[in-house]
């Protein structure tokens, strides 16, 4: 019997903690690319990234593009805005 792994990530940080934001998106994206079922929750200050165009404004040197990661999570995983 084959089991698929499941992962739930709840992000509460926003622009005030860019490293935490980047880490959560990176872990979720890597898990999704590895075939894990991902449920990614945006709550509190992180809800800001669900507003159209706001993920594109996020900048952190040497970090992956947040907008691209969010698009991948929306299309291949499950993104919940709370």
C-alpha cells in the first residue's frame, strides 16, 4: 500500500519577518515539488500575500520569487486564507 504524505503549514508572519515568510513558502514549494499534499494557510499578517499583486512586492535578497511559489501552491496544492 502506498501512502502520500500530507503537510500543513500555517504562516502568520508578514512583511515584518521576511525570512520567516520565505522559509514557509520555500518549505511548502519544495514539499509540493516532491509529491507531498500541501495545505498552506495564510493567516494574520500573512493574509496580505493573498491580495492580488502583493506577493509580487515581496523582496528578500537571494530568496526565491514569492509570486511564483504562491502560483505553484495555488495550482498544485491548497491555499487557505484565514
